[in-house]
């Protein structure tokens, strides 16, 4: 820490990042990297009913901690554990509140805290970001049109690149958001430890080099709507949160990266979340999932009518068992969604028999449901399905992150953990570290994933998104993107077909997703009938581990263009590469390997994959630490390989 008049400064352990905190007048902070200003003085504060915290500040105490080292245990993460080191300033301010700043080598973070005896009403939070230049930004905007409640949507959209002054002033953007400061340097805005509080959105004014935070107001009335008995906000208060007076507030994080390949493996969101609250989590099971919904229960060449019935689900279970797939999801339809009662199974299904049949073949079941439906029947549903032998829930359609939505997420996470049930969160806000606090949360959606290909035209550029999302969205946490399409199309041939969907890009682009994505629970989204026909690719998908990962690194890449990711499991490595609609050739250097000989199984785009996206070639060869391999990725292409120690 260094004091200079009305400012206190805090540096990262390596000295490259510096935060200057204004401690007189309006509380604000600025960020420098190697002496260059990345963020000008930017005001922060909390607006209460009767006063504004952050105005006319007076410091009553400064507490400093230097070179604090923590080892973060991270079950079901991109590595089993990791170390962080930070410097910290805790400023206690007159008025029963304070603010903590931390500086890591990987970024900076701050959070408010209050110490009032009485409950508080938070009218607003001041988060203004003043940039010294008209930087490029990458934002995902709300999918609700101006005039509607833009805070209510699935947190799924492609990225829009624009200058700060050119941001869409009619829409709000959800986090994470990346700012390109030039020369490879990027800042990504995230939040962590979001509890009993609404999530942050971003908006610009179209005039200045500034952005500001905005928050959903507190819901005061909800109403159930068909077709899924989903409760929607129909009335809001004029404040954003009501909370106990003594508490800490969410961490606001600027992850700062000097090269793009550091972005997908930035760990600050996980590191700043509250630690494990459920204790032993060895019972939590992850793996791969045979999924019914994306392929619309579309199996064929069978002697029964495919649909939501016993024959169909036993077929899915048989497929999973034959291919060493750990789970089958029963998606929407196993209970009558319109009635909003997940305790009553439709008469076409004998769920207990399906559980028994699955377990006899080593396959567990996961049940889809709607957030508020589960919440309304929470303990009864958890007890019933836990006792029946269900592994967990895929919970859908929260579609908001106001305070009551966040409270529901914590309530469900705690109760499911009590009954040893896992959670895959869909229609959910971006990850904020909840999977550290409740390790029974094994995946999140909040991603523009494969389901979008059922109804989106090629104007939604999935190939560009696929090589942008890992750099931005995966900084927040894992993704349930639901890959695995076996019907693949070039840019010219792609069509959105609801019942028989296809992917944009090549077959090998799809295979690469099983390596590139952080995904402890990974769907095989396509039709089991087609997977059986494409057994070579199916076998390879299943062979790629998504658990027991010891190390994750990004070997090459540039945000928005391509990515090459490597994951180590035991003595073996798994590598996946993706490109946008531009074909490109990369040289893969195996210098990350230990000494010894390795057998490589490579799936790469075929010679005609630019036109025939399903064209691929399989190669098997031997490499060592000093080996190199030239690999061409077609337009919308990719590659995937296993590197197995001999």
C-alpha cells in the first residue's frame, strides 16, 4: 500500500497491476497496468433509502494484508486445485460500511460490506466505468426488445463487438463483458459470490467512454404462465434489494489478461466465491449424458413408436450402457409441465422401473424440471426422487437474476445437497462461483449453445461464437453447451430444422467441443440412432474424459478466430481445436508432454470438409516431446485428439 494525499494505492504481487483508490469526496478507483491507465477514476457506492454510501467518504481504519496465499480446492473444475496470491486493502468508512480491494496478478476485485444493526433497503448500486479511450467491447445483450423487461431472459446471446461509444443504448448487456485495451491486453468484467442480491447488467450512453452497471428491481408480485407453470415477475418495487444490515456484497472483478490464451483459464470467479458449504462431496457424480430433447426423441429403425414412453427411454438407457455413458436425462414431458406438479409422473412412464432398469445397466437418471416448480415442492421432491434413486435435476427457466431469483438458486442448491442430488442449471444466469459454494452444482447453461441451432439462421454466427465464448463466458464457469451433432453443415448448406437439427461447421468442430469446453456434465445431444451409425465418432467422444482433469491450458488461440485447448488426465492428454468460418492451418508443438512415447488418435477435417462438413479423417501415430504436427482446420472446422502414454 502507498498513500498519496487523498489516494491509497494497491499493487498486485508481481507489481504489474495497480489500483488507486480515492478516499476523499466520492469513493472511486482507477486501474493501471505497467503504468498505463486502463480505467480512469470510476465512482462506486451503494444508495440506501436515506443516504448514499460512497459520497463524502471518511476513512476510519485501513487494514492491509500482503502476499496472502490461498490453495483453492476445486472439485469437478478444470483442475483439482489451484493457488492464488493477492494483496488486500480493507477500508472501514464512517457510516457503518466499508470496502475491500484485492489485487491479484490475474486481476483486481472489490466488494462493499455494511455493519448496520437494522435491515437495509438498497435502492441502487453505483458502478460506473470510465475508460481513457474508446475501447472495443464484446457484449451479450438481453434478448428482450426495448420496452419489455430486459432483465428477464435466458442469458443466451451471441457477442456484439462495438466501441464503448457505439454500444447499443436501447439494450442492457449481461456479464461477462470483455474490453479490448489494445496490444493483446483485455479486461473482463465478472462478479462472484452473488448471494441475496441481484446480478449486474451493463449499459452505455452512446456519448462518453463510460459504461455503468444496472440491476433488476426487487420483485413484489409473480404470476404463473403456461405452458410450463413458470412464474414471471409482474410487478417490481422501486428498490433492488432488501437485506440484513450486516453483510458483505458481491465481488466486482476485473480480470486482466495480457494474452488471449490466459482468458479461458482465469480462476478469479471461483477463487472469490464462498467456500464449500456441503462438506463431503465425494458422492457427486459427473460424466456424459444421453439427451432426448435436442433430437426430439427422434430415434428410428425400431419397432415401437418413439416418444415419452417406456420403450423409448429403455432404448436410451441401452444406448448409454452400450457406450459407457453415465446418465440419461428425462427432459420436459415426464411430468405434465402445464400442471406444475413434478411429484406426479405421467401414466405412460413407470419411473421407478426406469430407475431400476438404468441401475441394472450402470446408468443413472437425471430429471428435468422448472425452477419455481421444484422450489414450490422442494423438500418433498428432493426426498421422493432421492429415495427413488434419481441422480439429480436439470432445472430450467429461472430466466432472471434479481434478488428473489438468486435466493431461490441458493435454496435449491442447499436442499438438493442435503438429499445428495446434483444440479445442472439451465435458463440460468451466468456463473458467479455458486459451484464452489455448492459443489453438487455440476454445470450451467447461460451459453448460446447447440439448442439455438434448432431455430436460428446462419446469421447467428455460431462459428465465431464458438471461438469467442471460451475466452469470455468460460472465465465465469463451466458451460452446458450440449454438443455432439452428427448432422453437420457448411455455411451455405446450414438450415434450422427443429425436429432434425444440424450444427454449423464440421464434424470435427463438434468433437473438439468435448475438449475445449469446461463441462463436468456433458450432453451427447444427437439421436442415438445416428450415434450408432457413426460409432467411430461416438466411441471417440465417450473416450474423452470430462472428470479427473489434472491440468487445463490453452496452447494457441485468438479470441474470435480460433482456439486450441489441452487437458491432462493421468498420464494422458486430450487436445481440441476450433476455428471460425475461416479455414486455417496450425502447427501443434508437443513440448508440453513429459518424456516418453505417446500414441495419438487424431480426428481431423477431411479434404472436402469445407463443402461436406461431415467429412473427417482418423489418424493414429506416435509422438514424443520434440514432435510437431501440422493440422488444417476447414471452414467452420476443428480437430480432436487423444495423446496416450505408451
